[in-house]
C-alpha cells in the first residue's frame, strides 16, 4: 500500500527564484531518498504544501532522517518555516 507525507509551509517572501530552487534542487533531493512523486503546491500568497508519495510505509520510514535534513536545509536557504507535517497510508486514489 502506498504512503504519503504532507508538510505545510509558510513563507515570508515568494519569488520565481525560490520556485526554481525548489524545483531544481529540493525536488530531486527528495526523489533521491526514495520518493516516487513530489508535488509542491502553492496554497496561498505566502504558503504552500509538499506532498511526497512513496511506494510503501517502509520506504517512507527509511527516508525520514534524510527528509528531516532536507527540510532543515530548505528552511535555511529559503524564507520559510514548516507549520505542520502529516503522514499515512493511502487508502484510495484516482
């Protein structure tokens, strides 16, 4: 059964350069630790979420130490803070 994590982020500034850095640096970093798919979704003028999908919970659990490091690095390089994070098994999708 697939597994997803969702993190909510607040930003103090939003620029095209920030989007480029997220897309070109941080998405590949997340993918490199076992994610099948990563989506960064702008949810407001100064907020977004990251939805990361894994093949299963075991793969996600193995990645979490490195994901925490990536989140920390992103928060250092970009004007953002994580508001919350959730995770769980996917029970339906389309």
